[in-house]
C-alpha cells in the first residue's frame, strides 16, 4: 500500500515539476518539452503536438523537427485535422482509425489519445500513442498537465505576438498604403500621348497627268522616275480611231459646204431655195465644229508634261493597250525630292491630333536618324488604306532643308496632348469595353 502511495506522490510531484518547466520554458523549447518530457508522468510510445492555429504538427517525440512529406507525419496530420474539426475537439478522447488510414498499424499503436491544450479556446493538442489502454489515473494526470500546457502555450505566444503582430500589421498597412499611393501617383503622371503609323514621302506640289478623253494608251515614251521638262511628250494615246473620225468629219463638212453653195445659187431665182439656206448653214457650221473638235482631240492625244519634274508611275508595260476613262490618272509629275510625308493613322490607335502637332519620321534607310516635322493636315473621315485598315490620312511637313526621295517609306510617330498615364495605358481596354457594352 505504501509503495502505491509513493508512486502516486512521485507522479504528482512530476506533474508539478512539468507544469513549472512548461511555464518557464522559452517558446522555441515548449513544444519539445511537451512531447518529450510528459513521459515522466504518463508512459507512451510516441507523442506529437498539433498546432491548432497553424494546423500543422509542430513537434514529434524523439525528433529535433518534423520532416515535411514523411508518411508518418502525413498520417498524423490527417488524424489531427479530423479530430480538430470534430465536436470532441475540446475534450480528451481516444482516436480510432478511419477509412483510408492503412498506415495506422505501421506507425501508431492501437491506443491513441487526443489531449486538447485549452487556452482561450483550443490552441493545440497532444496526441499520445501506446499499446496499453490509458487508465483513468493517466487521464486525470494528463488533464492537469494539458491545462498547464495550454496556459503556457498561450502565454509563450502572447509574450511577443502582440508587439510582433502590431509591427507586422503596421508594416503591411504602410506597405499597402505606399503601394496604393505609388500606383495612383504613377497613374496620374501626365505623359504625352502618341501614335505610331506607317508613312511615305509624298510630293508637296505635284501635278497629275490625266487622260483628256476616253481612249486607249498606245505608248509611254519615258521611263518610270525619269526627269521630264515642261511640254515634253510623255504618253501617246491611240490615234487611229480619232483620225478616222476626223476624216469622216472633213467629208461631212465638204458635203455640207457643197449643199450650201448649191442652194445659195438657186436662191437667187427660187423662193423655196431661200427657205433652206438657214437649215443648210446650220448643218455646215455643225460639220465644221465637229471637224474642229476631232482635230482638237488629235492634238490632245499626245500628253505633254505640264511642269518640270519626275514622272512617277510604276511600269509602262501595265499601261500599254489599257483603256482609260476621261480624267483617269496615268502618272504624277513632281519634284524628285520632297519634305512632305503622308501618314496612315489607324482608326483603332489614332490619338487626338490637330494641325501643328509634332511628328517624328523614321525612314527605312536611316531609322537611327529621325526627322522632326509638323502635321499640316488630318482627314475628317476614315478611309480604307492599301493594307486594308481603316485609317485617317495625315500629312506633315518636315524641317526645312529636308530632301527625301519620293516614295521612301518609313514610320511616323505623331504626338498628341498630354494625358494621365493610367488613362493612356487603359485606352484600348476601355475602347473594347465601350464597344462590348454598347
């Protein structure tokens, strides 16, 4: 009897020592003390400490730290998640294997006891495993120990947590505020809007050589991009039909004049002949006007250069034998160099530009030496560009003294008004949203 009493007194003394040990242990050592020194009071084979707040195993008996991904640790975590989520999470009870815990017998004994650590609510749980059932005396000792463990766990985390949490929250809040202020400030930063579009050197003072009447191109006597002088014949239209019509008109005039002379002689003695004079005179004048018109067309069948310059067209072979309508453009006569560019501003990316807006032209030959200029014209409506894109047509004059070859292609950057950076970056998403909503 006295031996049993001595063992009970020793166990109670051990409980008191462990309670004091837990209250004075640093937070880093408390979990180690709980899983490794509780065996002085209650015998067990294995012990694990479940952190209810972090929802993880924070300590294992006989191990310096849990090894992530280990099968034993995975089994314990599944077991603790199930026990911690149940209605008995705050009371001590025996755990049983569930479906899918096939590793239970390999890693745990048949008796597994769930011992919650209560602070301001369940803060952790001590899980003990052994082969013999836990008696009532074991449970009472563990209840006293776990109550002290829960208070020690709560105090250990409360020593630094308020200050650290306050500092962490303050730093996070300051970081969030600084980020928001930085983003807003950057978004409100005014930037110069701009649009990049294809451009081509065009003639500033060009004259179009057009067909004076409907006909067929017989020949072109100059090569593409050849220098021409004013009055030089450039294009011959087919003259054969015109010459035939001119001969017919000449014969018609001869007949009309002969008829008019004959009736004039008869009118001296014949009153009825005098009545036909006015009609025949009109026919004669009409025949003369038709002949003059045919001869004028013959004179205009040879198209001459109106001014000095360069004959701009692609290929003479494309024109020979081709029918043309009245006013159809055949070629362009312009100076060989120009300081004007023509820009195709895509409608989807066009900025708000006005005449006088700054322009930079990057030609394909020397893209590293851009040439500045000013916008002098912007079309009111869009048109389909040769590339099949709806675009506004703009023209810009480059700095005086610029002499670029006609037809030289490149890229133009057209600058618009200053806008907030956020609005400029979101212009396309906003345009898409507006089109989608409407």
